[in-house]
C-alpha cells in the first residue's frame, strides 16, 4: 500500500510561529507534532517533546519560535513509497514521524509509528486467518 494512503493531513507552521502557538495548536488538535514549512516544503518538525525539552533546559518559551525548537531538515518519505518501507526509514532516522512529500518535495501528509503498528496489526490478523484456515483444530490461546 502506498504511504500516501496512510498519511494524515499535516498541521503546519512557519519557522516564525511562536512556540506558544505551536503548543496551543498541538493541544487543540490533539497531536504531537507540527511540520514547519517554507514554500510548502518541510524544513523542520517540532514535537511536543522538543517543546518540553526546551522548557526543561530553562528556555523562555515566550521568546522561542518553531525554528528554535524544531528538528531541521526532517527525513521525509515519498507518498508513492510502499508502507513496508516505513519501519526501516523511521529506524534509520530514529524518528517516530515522517513528513510525506510529492515528487517536488512538497508536503502531502504525515505518517507516524502508530500508522506502522496499525498496518502490521492488520497484516498479522490476515496471517492469523490463513493459519487458522489451514490448521484444523488450531485456536489461539
């Protein structure tokens, strides 16, 4: 399945957006990340963890912008990549979220580790169906 089918609509901010506004958006939308964009292309990703770490470091959150806390140049994945490519891509980058981009690098969506787990769960359910169908008398305990 193409990654674009798993991606959700991205929530974005500009590099100049205040951290307070980024945090407010995350709280209102019930999300843990905001993709920071310029010219519709991801230039960073700011997470709830990034904001928490800035606070723990004693940073004045009132003075910070998305650019101050974001991870720059995020690893991305193309929308036409296959879902089986997600775990490896995330592991290589050591991230839980990936912006999904088109052929021109423009942001299309965001996929998360939760999406990977959901897909794997569905695939394991299919595997269990086959095992149960081909193994008379087998029942998971």
